[in-house]
């Protein structure tokens, strides 16, 4: 059994959350501008999707405005979204006992130079006090999304982030 360390829970004001490299998070414009960064985030259709704005590329954590936390283990990181559970304790217990499916609802490969991300409400400007940290491997990562409903009283939307397995080649840039 993997042991996860949990962040605090975070909630949005009704729109999607975004994950942005921490050093670039202050560039997110929230609801300012036409179209605003928030408008672009709201136009996504998948559970998790990349958008590029004038200033930054963000990972939009879409669908419903669900309570969200980050769970870290040695092997991978989970972005956990609470659909329903009888209590916070029962949700955390189910995460500790999670079983991963053989197939996933969505799959996304991302490449980020920094492994330090921050998650916050897409309608706002970045504030460290209203964000949670997310640490992933710098470079290429795979995000696999699935709904985890181990019983009738619990349903969680899970984004599993891990370094892809297999042979990756380093490509040298001619710049």
C-alpha cells in the first residue's frame, strides 16, 4: 500500500481551477481582460486541459467546481477532486486504499521545465494563501484521469500524474 501525504483542500468560486508553474502564477490575469484568462479556462471541455494565454500556459482542472487536494507518494502525484463522500476522513481513507484502473477516461502528456506548480481559482489572481502546491517531475509527465467510486458513499475524480514509463530520448536543440 502506498502512503500519501495530503495538501489542504482548495475550492473555487464556481469556475475551474488552474495549475501553473509557481514562478509564472502571478502572470495569470483572472477575470481581467477581453477575453480574460478565466474566460479561456471556462471554454475548456475536458477534465484536464492545457490553455495558453497571452502570458502563461496553464493546466485547467475543469468540469465542476469540486473541492480539490493534492496527494503525493514516492511514485506519483494525485490531484483529487471530491464528488461526494460521507466525510473528509472517509475520503482520505479511500485515497490511501486507491486501486488504479486498467483504462482511463482521459490521458494528457505535458512537458514543464519546472516541477513546482501551484493550483488556484482561475477567476482570481494568484495568492499563495489561497493556493496549494503541486510538485511533479520536471520535463515530461503523463496525466491519467478516472473516476474512483470504491463504494456507493464515495466518488472522487482523480488525476494521476507520473513520469511516463518507457524509453524517452533526449533531443538536443540547435538553438
